[in-house]
C-alpha cells in the first residue's frame, strides 16, 4: 500500500491554520494601530479619538466575553458552580467581617451577587428541553394534524 506524499487535511483542528496572507493582514492592522497610538502620544486629537474608540471596542468585547463565560459556566456546570458561588460568598463575607479589604473596596456587592447567583442556580429547577412530555416526536410518532387531509375527488 502506498503512503500518500501529502498528509490529508483534517476537518477539525484545535488551532486554526494561519496563512501567509492572514499574517500579513494582522501585521498591517497592528502597524496602523501602532502608528495611531504614536500620533496620539504626540498630541494628535483625532488619533487619540481613534485610539479611544479601539480601546472601547476591545473593552466591550472583553466584558461580553466575561458575561458569556459566566452564563456558560452556570449552564454547563450547574451544581458545581452554584455550590462554588455560595462557598466563595461565605468566604468573602468572613473576610469582610474580619476587616480584610481588597484594594480598599467593600465586598458586599460581590457577596450579594455570588449568593444570588448561587442560590438561583441551585434553587431554580433545571428543565431539559429535550425531555418535554408534550413533544409528539419523543415517542417517534407523527404530530397530530389540525386539519384532516383532503381526499381527491375521483
């Protein structure tokens, strides 16, 4: 049996394949951003505004990513996350009562959020949408017809 001279491409890969063209585009975008940052550092107002807009977009992306990961972890690991949130809230409450301050901020909003999220995760029942009893396809049957089929006249 002959071995292929080229290894076959796999459909799913953990890391994306990066071509020379993609690296050139990424390098060009980074060079433009660096030039804008340099002009902003030298006092250019328009460059400062562009740099502020770019930082704002990146910050929004990071905040949305964190919110997505918070929702995802609660959806996938319900019991573990609920218990971890409540235990972390208890530990932070003990630290707050002991007088430990993190960067001089009060931890009560964080404690309230962790207790609320952990309590909601543990107390609200999880309903799997695939296990609905009123699903006609669950038993492999056709759904009931609203209107009876018409027969063609002979």
